[in-house]
C-alpha cells in the first residue's frame, strides 16, 4: 500500500522505515531536505496514486492545523488524512469537519512506542469511521507490534487521541511512582545498591513494566543520575487528562499529583514551600534554612 508521511523526525522517520521494511511504498516530506523524499507537500501528493492516504507526524497545535489545511487544498475526494501526532482530541473534530465538505476522510491515531517503535512496533489507538479505518488496516498491521495486542479502533473521530491522552496520563502517574520509590531507596541508610534493587524488580514482581526496564537502563548509564537535572517538562496530554477529569467529575488523585509534581520540578526555590517554612517558623518556632 502507498502512504505519504509528513514529518520525518524520530517517530515519523522510523515509521517510514518500518513500513518500507514491511513492503509498503512510502513517500515522505520533511522541512529538513536531508530527511525528505520530496521537496514539497505538492510533490508528496503528486507522488501518490488516488485514493491517497497521508499520515501527519508533526507537533500538535499550529503545526498540525497548518498542515491539515494545506493538505486539504491538495488532496482529493476519497483521500484520507491521518493525524498521528499528539493532538488534543477536540482538534480532531474540527479537522474532520473542515475536510468533510471536500470528501476527504479523517482518522486520528494516538501512537505510543517512542524511539523503540521501529524494532518493537507502535501501539496504535485510532478514531474514525469503520470504512476509513478498514482501508488503512494494512498500514496499521505493519506498524503495530506482532500478536493480538497493540491496536484498537477506539471509536469515532477523536477517540484515538482521547485514548492516547488517558494513556499518557497513566504514564505520568506510573513514572512518578517509580521516581518516588527510587528517591526513597537512595535516601535509605539500609540499601547499598539502589540500581541493583531496580534491576531485580524486572522479573517476577507485580510492578515489572517497560518503564521499569527503561529506569534500569538509565541507572546502568548513570547510577546516581548525576548528569541530569530534575527539571521535567510536559507535552500537554497530562493537562488535558486532568481537564477532562474536572469536566466529568472523575477523581484522578495520582495523575493530578504527578502533573503538579512536574510543575514543581521547574522551580529553583518553590515559593509555596518557602511559605510553608515561614508558617512553621511563625506558629511553632521551627527553624528555617536561610540562604547564605
């Protein structure tokens, strides 16, 4: 099957390779000419036979919106556009409505797998019509991991990115639980080999997971994580997950706390914790640590 891919960074470029390894014909476009197969979106569309399928792998927000609108002017009735980036699910509904009068189908695909996806396959959570998803199944089958897991047609347009949003919210919570456990082990006077403890958990325990494997990998490279700072950014999905929890009145204690912990990580000296220290000193005479 033919597929166009727009955006050939770490994810898009590896997806192109995995698809080609599976025998599919892929035409890729990227702003970096060293990565691109063609020199423009127009050339990408002309390089595909109708009905076409074009997969977008660019940053969410304006970059995705601009690309959807640009391709909407170039694609034809019967073509399908797939957004595989980390777009907010509500944007999918807008994009689909924009393309609908032109007869262009729209599918949203939440993609998980990161830089390991080329080898292991990508978990895919897709939203769209039954007809559009069915037509794209050869592509999805080539990208997903081998076996029965790793793919879901989650519902209509927006459902794929909604599922990926919740997936990433859960990821926030899991990562922070591992991080807190690591910090407690490192602070203990009883445990003398923290990386070995983490490694031992990789088999036979109820907390084994791929994320735990990756923490073990990181500790093998830097046993005390001395070469990195505690600053941790967020790409948006965690915030959107918490916003949906508020809208639907669903309690998300762990995911919310893990998101706020990322915000705290960006403060050199937390104003809130300074206020706590000041209050403890005021009501109880507890010592405060003054700056030198």
